[in-house]
C-alpha cells in the first residue's frame, strides 16, 4: 500500500490549495480527482470572476488555469479519473475504483457539491437535447426559442434575465409562493415583458423524444395540471454535497454537508473537510482556498508534529 502524509480527495480550489500547502509544509501528498481535468466547479463558471482578491478572470476556467499553473511548482502526486469508493478509518486508507488502496496520515475531503436535479421523467434523457447545462454558456442556443427555468434563487432569476435577451419567451417556475432571490433580480423579472412567473408550481415531466417539447406542470395550490410548450429547460434548484463516500465515516448534517470544527476537522481525528462540501452557509472560492490552508496547517501540527509560521 502506498502511503502519504496527506491524501486529498477533490481537485477544485480547496483540493488544489490543500495540495500546495501540503507541499509547502514538506508533507507528502496525493490529490485524487474523478475527472480528467482539475478545477472542479470552476469549470462550470462561465461569467467573469471579479471577487477573488487580487485576481480578475474572464471565467472559471481562466481562474482554474491560474490555480493549476501556481500548483505546478508544488510536489504532490496527481491521480485523475479515479473515484474513492471506500474509506477505512482504522487502517487509515482509501480504496479507489480500480482497487488500489492508498494510506494516509491525514485525509482532506474537498469533493464539493453538484447541482440538484428535479428527478422527473425526461430530465436525464434530454440532457443536451434541450435540457441546458448552463444558461450563460448556452444562451445563443435559445435565440428565438421558448425556455422554462425552474428555481427561485439568484441563479434562476439571473439566468431568466440573461436568457430573456435571446429567447422569445421565458417561463420561470418556482415551487414556493415567495422567492429567495435578490429583490433587484425579482423586480427586473417582474418588469420583463417576455418573462412569465409561475409561483407554487412544480414540474412533473419534461416532454419530448428527440428534443424537449414542453414541461408538464402542477399548481400545488389548485391541483391543476397542464403542459407549457418549451424548446429548452434549465434547472437551478440548488446543490447537493458530494459526501456519499463519507457516509458512516464522519458526521454529516441533515443536508449531507460535513460537520467540521474551527480548523476544518471532522468528527474523526485527522480527517478534514473544506470547501463547499463543508460550507452550506457560505460557499465561495475564497472560503474554499482558505479552509484548505487551515486544514493542512492543523494537520501538519496534529498528525506530523510540524509547525509553521
């Protein structure tokens, strides 16, 4: 079994920061990422990034490139296209999907979150056939088309306003009677001629065979069911933490986020979590990078007996 001072699971901002700090503190480290590319959710950000202190990037990919370039001079092993399928606290090791076992002196979980799905018929089958992955990146596709957006937060409202500039009509569907989004977004959406807002309404089915043709809706107040014609659907109903691989190993909250203390340590000693996976209240790139440095510095002291300035 190959052993490292620290094994980091997740190659987004938190994972990359943890790897750089581990190398800087003289710890041997392995970073495990399930995708071919490092970067995590940065690759899903298609608008300019202007609030990461000292850096302005055209999009998340450009910021990812800066992070990866900064990490090139740090010595750590990269293991891409691999998933952790098991964690043993007693043996202090993780098992990968190819059967390899990797031992750790400390484990850092940085697997982030994923977009929440509706879980209705047609949603998965019509991805790329009218079910959009990103409103910003795919906005030109909806030109002169009809779009249904599902959600009630900032992301849903902001996408509605962006796609309204291209689509013939945008229907915004929200399960609640009140919106969580910023008031300025909601006011602009209310004032837009080509945006219809449906409250207390839930999607039941995405219709279509080769392409999206419409969305089946249910009014939860009246019980009325009907179909709205649509060419595209965008779902923005929040996120889900990628914590399934930690179930039964560390304590999670009711939503699946990892519970951590002030140094990002979980309920098990020498197992840490940082980034969006452990930040239900304030998921940001800055927080992810900072939490990772805190976790590694704590791990260096607790697990290896090393101190740093």
